[in-house]
C-alpha cells in the first residue's frame, strides 16, 4: 500500500495557523518559512500553504516518483513532482527517503 505523506491546506497566515493547530492538537513543526509549514502528527503530516504560493494538495510517498515526471528539489530537502487527478486536484508524488 502507498503511504500518504501529507495533506496541504490553504491558510491565510502561516504563523497564526501554526499557533492554532499547536493549541488545538498535538503536533510538531517539521518545517516552517514565510509561505508554508509542515506539521507532523503521529500518522500523517499537515502542510499549511498560502494562497498562490503552493497548491492545496495530497502527497503520496513513492519509491518511483520520477516515473510521474521530472522531480524538483525543494528547500526542505525533499524531491517531488506535481500531477493532476481526473478532477484537476493537485497530487504530489514525493520521492521516498528510503
């Protein structure tokens, strides 16, 4: 079975959203900058993204992510490619770190 790495939701403020999620849930901040953050939970991560900087999406961890297109190296050290599902939703194929 594939592993869902994270789901990304659009927020108005990265800082305010981190504060809210930390207040209302048990999570750790894995990564944070001015345009997005990654909150780690026991079973999945939640990405917080600003409008027009990153698309809201779901990310699958894949050993063969490069089969979906050219991988882009991200500032947090991960590599991935974005594709669209039949309903035009953004899906990120994230290279497994294994």
